[in-house]
């Protein structure tokens, strides 16, 4: 299922849902990521996707392959979609448990 995020600046009226045509650019690729890092500033959110491999008990290697900038409005819309879809997933398949060692930490840049 694909969900298209559309932000409109119209206020006080419900936007008309446009007819959306999805196409993939020639450089479009799908990848797997088990690492997402985020940097935030006043203008945008920057998500860096990569793959994490544990080399040993004390050594982890992360290989980043894609960085995506989002406007604050798109980041908030994405948050809503993720919350809705995670809730639906957990309803269907049970609670997603997180490793406590993977709790967010460190500075925000």
C-alpha cells in the first residue's frame, strides 16, 4: 500500500483530493535499512538510511546509502502515517518489542 503525503496551505476549507499519478524516476531504487539517523534544524529534517552490521560484541559498522531531506510539515505527516501503520501492524501481529540498548541517545544536530 502506498500513501501519498500532500500538504496544502489552504485554511478553513477541506482540500479537494487531487487525482494522483505515481511514477518512478529512472534512478528510483528500493533498499532495506535497519539504521536511520536523523538531524534536525529550523528548516528541515534530514534522515540518513543505512544498514547496520554487528561485527563483534563491541564493534558495529553502519553503511549509509541514502539521505533524504523533509520539510517540517512532511516530517509531521510522516509521523502520523508511521503511527497509524505501526498501530495497525501491532493489532494484526502483536506488539513490536524494541531492544532497550537501541534507545535514542546522543546529541541532536
